[in-house]
């Protein structure tokens, strides 16, 4: 049985279309380059001698940090964007240093740091590094300090010496302090503050004297109420207090945060109702109050916030009818209200197709009880949304209609492709055999 030549051609074409791209893409998949060992023989004054270049003392310091300097670190883009220089003469100086994905355990020696004290920005990301001492010159010049997943543990007192910071980001590092005030007490110029996933304990500080625009304390062990010091930050655009142990009511002074765009108070133990003062925060885009113990009804004014795109009120004790219409809900990117057992939606205003994760209201404005599923016999799309509860934190309308389709599709394609490949191999072997005769 000899395959028709045209068929052979067709299969070889298939081979090229399906297999060749996979080979080429896999061979070019980004393997993170390790620092190319700078050739020790090349003198620092190679072809770029004519240009102003980095201070030799800083070159030595960079070499001690395994940053290749065979190419002028001041040329952009630098190796892994690790370095940025000023334009002073005769030598340029480093103003920003970012160490990321360090391959070995680094130590920032005092000598190296002292010669690097022109830095205004120091960033350590995924870099296991030993604790180090800041020279006074560096303390004075540093404005931005980022520390992500880099030490096992740091102390609040150690951080607190960085008085002149405008941007502080600490994440996935355990911070030992009796409260945020220890760290922030003397940082009078902060604009942006993130201390997240740091197991920070204590209370929110009673006094924050600065023009903060961004505060993120998410993923800590902070307790107590939201103090007035927070709601007095008029420039605040984003506030994230999610996943702490905060309690009490959301203060109505939250309405004083007139610049606020993003707010998350999710996963705490806030109680009471959603304050009316939210209506005076005109630019709110992202509001996440999920997983608390908020009660009362959902205020209708939320639908008058003209920029709102993300609204998550899931897993609270809210009751009554959802006060929004279909077009408002469809305009949101995320809308979640599931996990509020006394909340319901008005059947004649909202369609069950929105899959809100709550049941519809009876004529008294209470959720129809779950057994009312019998009702749905008169309507082919079931109104009883309790069967959606596999979506654990309420419901996202973007998840509808997905079911388990994609997996089956992928499996189908995989089977089809492997059959084709098998067939090709078989035919090639077969044709070779035939030719051999
Ligand atoms: C360096 O920064 C530029 C511009 O921000 C960016 O396009 C590039 O991907 C960065 N390179 C690396 C290796 O991170
Ligand atoms: C560091 O590693 C992460 C994850 O492996 C990667 O996404 C990132 O681009 C890397 N950054 C640099 C500068 O190599
Ligand atoms: C902060 O910077 C100013 C100069 O900009 C300097 O005079 C002051 O000493 C610095 N503060 C600290 C604590 O280093
Ligand atoms: C925070 O504490 C928990 C439990 O005590 C621990 O599993 C987690 O690793 C700690 N997080 C950090 C960033 O140290
Ligand atoms: C906040 O900013 C204003 C003007 O933008 C400035 O006058 C004031 O000194 C700043 N306050 C602090 C504590 O930095
Ligand atoms: C708050 O922080 C959490 C965890 O760090 C994050 O998932 C969430 O997107 C943040 N929310 C806002 C509004 O910044
Ligand atoms: C809501 O919770 C607050 C505080 O827990 C409580 O005082 C109030 O009675 C509750 N209101 C309703 C309507 O359940
Ligand atoms: C604010 O929320 C929007 C919409 O959810 C999101 O795209 C943006 O990244 C958030 N910004 C900050 C600073 O969290
Ligand atoms: C839906 O609600 C929004 C916000 O309250 C309102 O502006 C809009 O007119 C309403 N649409 C309809 C069709 O009622
Ligand atoms: C549902 O909406 C209709 C039409 O607006 C209204 O007449 C009815 O009273 C509402 N039902 C409940 C329980 O709010």
C-alpha cells in the first residue's frame, strides 16, 4: 500500500505547521541569563574612555555585588535594569540600584554601601541578603527603598532610621515591631507606603504626618479600629487594609478621603453598616469590603459613583434587595455579592442569568428559601442560584458559561494532534519501507 505522493506532501506540510513552531519556540524560551562573568582581563577603560563614566569606587562596589561591569553600567538599558546614573562630571554616580533574583547569598558590605551613598533608590527583590548597616550618607540620600522577599526578618527600628524616604515598599518579609508607629514615627516625607505580608502586629498609627497617596498594610496582623489619622489623609488615592484583624465600624469620616480611588477593607472583622459617607468619595474605582461582618442593606448611592468598576461585597451579613439595575451591574468589571444569606435580587429588575450567587426576593423582599427550586420548572433557566455555590467567594459574572469546556477542548486538540503525528510517522516509515523494496 503506497500512499499517494500528494498525501505525503500534505502530511509533511502538517509536520512543518505543527511541530516546527513548537521546536523553535521551546529553544528560544527565555532562560534567565546568569550574570555573565565579567572578563577579568578587560580593563575598565576600554572603548568608552572618551565618555564620562561611572566613578571607579562605585565600579568596585558593583563588582562586589556580582553586577557585571564590563559594559558601562551607566549605559541604558543596563544589565537587568539594575543601575541608573546621574550625569555629573568627571565621573557619573549611581542614583538607583536594583538587585533582583540574586543567584547566591549576597552581602552588602559597609564599605560597598559607603561608596554607594549617592543612591536615592535601593531595591532588593528576591535577593537573599544578610542584614547590613546603613552608612549615614546613604540614610540621608535614600528616597526609595524596596524590599521584597529578601530577608527572613527585619526590625522596625532598623527601618525607622530611613527618615528621608518618600517611597517605602516592604513585602513578604517578616517585620518585627510593636506597631507601624515604630517604623513611621520620623518618616515625614512619605508619599507611598507598603508594608504587606509582613506579619506586622500592633495598631494602625494614631498619627501619620505626611502627604501619603498610597497606603498598603494588607496581609498583616494589625488590630483595632480605623483611626482618624487615616481618614485625615486628604491626598490618599489608594488604601489597602485587607487581611488584617481590624474591627469596629467603618468610620463615617471615610468620606473625607476625597481623592480615594481604590479601597480594600476585605478580610477583617468590620461590623455595622456601609456608611452613607461613601457617596462623597466621587472617584472611587475599586471598592472591596468582602469577608467582613457588615450588616444593613446595600446603599443605592453606590450606583451613582460614576467611575466604579470593581465592587465586592461578598461574604458579609447584608440583607434586603440588591438596589442596582441590570445596566449598572453589566457596566462593572467585577461585581460580587454572594455569601450574604439574607440578600436577594428583584426578579423583575435583574435577570437570573447574572448569576449573582444569591436567590431572588419573595414579595416581602426576603430571599426565597432554597427549596423553592420547584418554582423553576416554569422557567428553563433556573432562578435558584444556590447551585452556583461552587464559586466560593460569591460569584463573578465573568465566570459564567465557562463550565468545564476548555479542558475538554484542550484534551481533544491534544488527541487529534498526537493522532496526526502518529499517522505521519507511520506513513513515513511505511513509505521508506516501500521505497526500500
Ligand atoms: C528594562 O526597562 C525597560 C524600560 O522600562 C523594559 O522595556 C525592559 O524590559 C527592562 N529590561 C529588563 C531586563 O528588565
Ligand atoms: C526574576 O524572576 C521572576 C520570576 O522568576 C521573573 O518574573 C522576573 O522577570 C525576574 N527579574 C529579573 C530582573 O530577572
Ligand atoms: C534628609 O535630607 C536632608 C537634605 O535633603 C538632610 O539635611 C537631612 O539630614 C536628611 N535627614 C536625615 C535623617 O538624614
Ligand atoms: C507569617 O506568619 C505565618 C504563621 O506564623 C508564617 O507561616 C508566615 O511565613 C509568616 N510570613 C512571613 C512573611 O514571615
Ligand atoms: C504636603 O504638601 C504640601 C504641598 O504639596 C506641602 O506644603 C506640605 O509641607 C507637605 N506636608 C508634609 C508633611 O510633607
Ligand atoms: C490589596 O492587597 C491585596 C493583597 O496584597 C491585593 O490582592 C488586592 O488587589 C489589593 N487591593 C487594592 C484595592 O489595592
Ligand atoms: C448591625 O451590627 C451592629 C454592630 O454589630 C449592631 O449594633 C446592629 O444592631 C446590627 N444591625 C442590624 C440591622 O442587624
Ligand atoms: C485600582 O483598582 C483598579 C481597578 O480594579 C486596578 O486596575 C488598579 O491596579 C488599582 N490600583 C492600585 C494602586 O491598587
Ligand atoms: C440604572 O441605574 C443607573 C445608576 O443608578 C442609572 O443611571 C440608570 O439610568 C439606570 N438605568 C435604567 C435603565 O433604569
Ligand atoms: C421589584 O421591582 C418591581 C418593579 O420595580 C416592584 O414593583 C416590586 O415591588 C419590587 N419587589 C421587591 C420585593 O422589591
